C-alpha cells in the first residue's frame, strides 16, 4: 500500500490543502481589542520624560536643515551640469588655414622608396 504513488499524491494534496487553510486562518486573524499592536523598536510615552519632546524637536530641526543643504547642493550641481552641457554643445572654433598648413608633415621614405607608417624619422 505504501508503494502506491496514488497514496503519496493523496497525502501530498491533503497536506497542501491543510497548509492553505492554516495560512488563510493566520492571515485573517484579528488582534483582540484589549491587546496593543506589537511594534518593532522602543515606544516612548511623550509625557514620561520632559526632555524627550525637546530632543525630538531638535532632531527634526537638524534633519530639515540637512534636507535644505542637500537641496541647495543638488541645485548647484544641476547649474554646473547645465553650464558644462552648454559648453560641450557649443561648436568648436576652426583654426585659421595658415596655422594648419604647417601641421602637415611628410612621412619619411623607407627602403626602396616606400613610405612607412608610424616611422618617427629614425
């Protein structure tokens, strides 16, 4: 009987159905009205310590100042990138024709009169 594959398939199907029912039951479970929700971290009652509110306010102020500094830096970087893009898109000025005439040099001839590419004259 244990060698029959239908018994194993039936057992597997039954196990999967039970796991599905258990998963649905756990997912729709509600918290009792008297039980508080569990939250990760530390929960501080604001009325318990007088310095907590002032510390939180100072932290919020510091974070807002950091945010403003980051915005200012981002705007400055955008301005620099726009200027750089404008410089890169600007057409290059062409040198005068008389300056380019002296830049072209002849390639020295090798043996038998053929020209060698990349020969530096030596």
